[in-house]
């Protein structure tokens, strides 16, 4: 359910008026999400859901409780507020309690296209049909997913803070498979406006990769020079990002902990080619002007030329350590170089080109060792050309190691990972060293 | 509610739906998170809404709204039909639903104690006591603990005459102890071996939390200096707390019919268990039998009816080592020539479209009388693994890699000490064909609260039962690295 700024403010203020708590913060978000799925060259399921939810956090001194509800009549709001208050009364005192923030200055960030939140079902069906027709014409089997959504988020608190932001999102991804199921290609991306997502171009790319990836040959597992496409890079960044909390680092339970105590801020841990920041106002991946805790979001660097310049500090931990808190990042941006993926392939004497990674999980958080697989387009590159498809691999490697060994990269682009499918990432394709540990027959 | 449900069905029919169903559902969730002697968060959420699914000329449409009132259900029904009509241009073969009788019934998880009626203070006291007990152990630096409760109240009604009310309850308790050696720059964790279950609060009351908290803390500390495994081939004995996840990934997912036929190709992937292998493929050794059900007491996927309105039951997936069947919904049954659905439709919210989700999939107990102790005594050189941590499998479910919480070296039939840095990697059918003994004793359920599948992603809760079992000569990796 999409609410205007005034409608959202009305509900936020109504909830705040109802509370008897000493402090109260409220968040309200919702919208309309619609989608269509297709597989085996026909539409399968689709949906259109409208919803909005209000969350209330009530505090008495250092005791807090939370409740949320998705109905906004007077009785439902009262029930929600009372439940948060009742929970707070029974909660033990929290020694780390932080008072709610006073009003903050939030900038306007353009991240909403009216059309995205109200796309007619015929438009979505048309996108699916064009992808299917394209696949049929090339005699491959396609499966895919197209979503269009538009929504809002609002926050408010008992110190008169208020923020409102609208965000739309379109996503498209497609997997094409050859009829003998021996080749599979994928392409996908996200954007905020209908023109940001080229569904037909992505479908075409998936189909081309399906043909290219057929009849894969075996390469022996081991260490290889590897070109990781942006989708693969995005996932590795996400997992490294999960590990960048300042508190676990200071507590000695993170890769970013320093031997003997403290953390690795100021240490060079990645290749000097790696510079990593977040910027909610970057038009390539815009985000909200505020974080859920009310802080104004801002441009923040985390890695500069391979040196860790910051970690993720909550308001409490920042205060305790004498640091600036870091509002929740709305996106991840990695500085690229110049040139495109074909340029990088052309510049590579021998290596493996990886379209995307799959089923990535932590193996050892101490070293951020991850395992996962390659999927939907893995190729041998020789003398600047893609020579043939290779069988998929299972890999065991750490993004720290992978990002330490980068020797070339492309310009940065918007990317959609397999695990980071909904997070906004802008990054280049990179050339680095990567360790494959076993072969997989999966196509 | 029933009147609104009937109104939604009438509205869908009047707009042109040949079949329609409606779910009016309320999802209640409560979570409590603590660390050391601090409560980090206590939250309660309530989500209420209506979802209408309509079939027009064999094409699906689905729409949902949070306004459960006449205007809201009319809107959802009209949108569902409009989507179905729009999508007909891209439908090659009309959807045909397997037959099901009309049921007017009610079902609820047979709980002793509704977790939502247990005072929050009692839950907080228990979690803080767990943390306190763990932190008594020298070297244990941190302890996080949590409880998560879910209650689904839903009314299903269809144009075929069913009206089914269900109340489903699940609980998920957990804790993790962390031991830190700052001087060496090393840390290790040990999480509880308690499992999520389809029970009430009674499961939490019967688990030996204090005993486990102290033991877990000692084991987290011991992990800091445990012997690093030498990579190679080992006989593995897997406890139910580890093996359930291997069953989930390597048996549960590949026997989903939608995956096998390519319907999940764009996300979760397909399956190596393609239909021509049905009844033919030797999936595992002859002692390996997998059963699917949605009826097993205390299991997470257990319910009375699925979200197609089909009564739940039990059936074989792998019999005497041979792959014999799939998981199906009403839409899927006909794809492999079956008349009836196995009742595997589920939607994780009123706003989500129902589709095929995993039932409980369990390894039957061994027929020979055998205990874990006897199995260890029968093993010359191997590793006994408890609990689960890292897990990963490819998109057709061939190549997997799993780790665990606790690794015990077995030498000459005895537990010789703790190992670290262990992960096992295998190809699914090689692994199950290497299963040479399954205990008759020690059967237990493990499970996942958040099994992801579909686009948009949906979460399913599912359990897997098994007794300890042995697997011969499995590839073990050493996961220690220097970066």
C-alpha cells in the first residue's frame, strides 16, 4: 500500500500520540510489488501484493520493546503501541540503550519512478512473452523473473524527527538452457526506472551464453587466473561486507580483528586497486536518505587503495569507542578502471571467465573463507579470446585473498549478484587469482 | 472471515475465473535476542491479509491486499483475474489441477503450551541464564541466545467447496558461544544442537539448556587448540544434528518435481533427478530409504492440509536405494501421470503465491539393531560429526560440501579427541551409495526454519529425521587458511 508523505506522517503521528512511553520511535513502510515468472518457455506464476507495516519501539528509561502491525485502524494502532509498551515494561534495562535522535536534515534522493509501482499486468506479460519468443526463435528454453515495485518508507519519533522516502525497483533476470540441457546462460540486473532494465538485451545475453557454454570441457581444479564478471564480484563484496562490523572486530571475533587487540582500520588488507564506498545519492544505485535508526545516510569510504579506512559502527559502539557512527549503507560501490569486459578478456593470455557464483556460504569466519560454485557460463580464455566452455567448479576461497590479487579491472557498472540479488551494487569485472577445489557436473 | 472468503471466490468467478482459491491469514511472530546479560531486542509482529489465486483458461493470476474487508477482497480478486487474463498470451499449455475432494475441516499443531501465551519475562530469564552458564567457563568470551516463535492462522477456501481453518505453530530456540584468544588472533564458536520444531513451548522446557550451555562453552574453548584435520578420505559417522541438513540439500531439493522439470531454472536451479530416472536410478545403497511426509509429530512441515487444500500424508521417495517418487502439488501431479497430489503446496504469507515446497523428508531407521556407540566401536578410522554450520550444493544437486559444529576423531573404535577445520565434499549419489550402516536407535529430527526457494523468494520450514549413519571413504578437506 503506497502512502503519500502526508498520509504516512498522519499514521506516524497518530501512533506517537497514542504512546505513553517516555521515548518512542516509529517506522512505516509499504508499497505494491508485482511480478511475473516464466519457465520452459511459458508463464508460470505471477503476483501483485499491496501491503504496509508499522513498527513501534517504545522505551521507559532503558527498557524497550517493539511491535509491528499491518492494519491502521485506531484499534490496531492502539494494540501495536500497547504491545510495544507492555513488552518494554517487562524488559530488563539495556545498558547500551541509546536515546532517539532529534530531527535530522535529510536530503531528497530521486529513486522513484511512478510508473514502476503501477505497471499494468499486460506490460509484465509482454516482457515475458518477448523473452520467450526470443528463446523459441533460437530454439533454447528460457526461464526468468520480472518484477516491478513502488513503495515508501517513513520514520518518526517522540523528539519530532520525521523522514519520508519513495523508492521504486525493477528487476529482470533470465536463464536460457540448450534443449539438451548441456548449456546454460544467465543475465540479470536491477534498476529504479523501467528504462534502467533492458529485459530483451539481458534475455539475448542469456541465450548467447547458453550456446557458448554448451559442451563444456574439464579443467583440473586448482589456482587459476580468473575474470569475475560484476555479478560474481557483487556477491563477494556482500560477504566481505557482512564481516565488516566494528564491534566484532574490536571484540576479537572477526577477520578485521587485530592480533593482540583492536581492529585493522589503517591496515592495507586488499590490493591497492580496491577502493570501496557507499553513497546513497549515487544515481547509479540510489538509496534512502535515512537509516532505520534515524541517522542521515551519507557517502562513506570503507576501503581506499586497499587500506581499511572504516568499519561499521552502530551508534552505541561509536560512542563507546569515540568514533563517528556509520548509518546503514544503502549500496556498495567499488571504483573501477577503464574498459569493458570484452577489453579485459582481450587483455588476458590464459584464464577462466566466470559469469556468476552460486550457493555461497561461510566456511570459516576467521579468514572469511567461503565456498560456492560457478554457474551459467564458465569459460576458458586463451590469448585474448573465449576458447570453450569449461565444467563448473566448486571453490573455497576468501574475498580477502581474491581482492588482494586483482591485477586488472573494467569500468564499474550496476550489478546483480546471486546472493546479493536485491542489494544495490556498482562494481567492475575484475581479473584476479581464484582457487577451484573440485568439479561439478551441474549445468 | 468465511463470508469474506466466499465473497472473494464469487468475485473471481464473476470476473471469469474457472477456479479460484483464497487464503485469509494472520501471521504472528515473536523474537527475543540477547547477548551476555543484555536483551538486545524483543519484538512482536502481526501481519494480516488476503490472497486470491485465480485460474482463467488454464492461466494463473494471484493478487493480495492487506485490507481484509469487502472492498479489499474484491480488489484482490479482480487483480488476480486481470493478471491471469493478461498472462494468457504467454501460456503454452493450460494448467490442469489434480482432483481433490471438498473439505470442511479444521486442524492445529498439537501443542501443549502456546508459546505466545508464555510471559516474555520467563523467556528472557531462560536466555540470560543460558548466557550466564556459558560464560562461567574460562575462555568463553561471548554468548548470544534467542527464541523465535511463529503462529500461522489461516482460512483456505476454494471454488470447489473446501473451507479449511488451520493454526500452525513453530518454535526456534538457539544460542552460540564464542571463545576468543586475542593474543593468537583466533576465535571459535559453538552453537546449540537444539533444533527448530513444530511444537509449543514444551520443547524449550524439555531441552537441557544449562547442561548444554556449559558443555558448549568448554567445547568452544577446546576448538581453539584442537588438532587440525589431515585432508583425505575418511569413514564418516554423521549424527542426526548434522545429517538432516545433508538430507535436506541432497535428497529433499532434488526430488522436487518443479526443479526436475526446469521450473526453478532461473533461481534455485534444476535437478539431476530427471523423470526418466524415476524407478530406475540407484540413488543410494540398498539400506537407504527416504520417506516424505507432512504428518510426522513435531516436524516443521507438518499440517493437516496444504495450501492447495489437499490433505497431507506420507510416501516413499527412495526405496531400497532406488529413486521412486517426487514431491508434487495439484498442478504438478499430472506432469508425471499421477491422479492425486502429495500435498506440497505452501505460501509463506497471505501475500505470497502457493507453490511446491518441501515436505518433511526423512531417512528411515536401519533395520539391524544398532546404536551409535556400537557404530563407533565398529569404525577403525573415521570422524564423528555433530551439528551443522557451513553448507553448499550446486544448482543440480550433484556436488555438495558440508561442515559441522563438532568433529571427533575415531581411532580403532574409540573417540580419540577433537578435530577442527573439517568439511566433507561429495557427489550426492556417491555419498548415499557409500552409506553402509544406519542405526536403529537415536532417531531425531533436525530442521530449517528458513528454507529459501522461488522468485520472489519464499521461506519454508521443514524437518528431516534420521538416526546416526556411516558413510565410507568420503573426501574430507582442511579448511584452515592464512590470508
